[in-house]
C-alpha cells in the first residue's frame, strides 16, 4: 500500500494521491472513497468540495476562510486515520 501524497492542485485546492494509475490495486478505489467519506463527515465550514477520482481525492476550500497550510495539516491527520483504520 502506497502512503498518501498531498500535492497542491490550485491556490484553493489540494490533491491527496493514494496510488498511481493506470495500474491501481484492488484496494485503491475503496481507500479513495473511504477518505472522501471521512473528509465529508468531518467537514469544517471552509471545505467547499471533495471530489474522489480513480486514485486520488481533490479537496477544494475557501481560501478567504482558511490558510492553505492549515488545510494541508488537516488532510494529513485524516490520511493517517484512514490508513490506520
């Protein structure tokens, strides 16, 4: 299992990469959807959208309400919890 990578997607978005297509393993898509659900369930007011893809989750946020680094740290804690459970 590949450790998640958090990459900048835009000024107001991060991308959590859980694997590398086009050859994902059978556990990748369930991990993507589990993380997306965790993020939605624990959504702060500044979270705009959570978009699961084949191998990643795009996370859009309100740049006027929160700093990008705060969002990245929030994502790291959720990634750690998803991989642990």
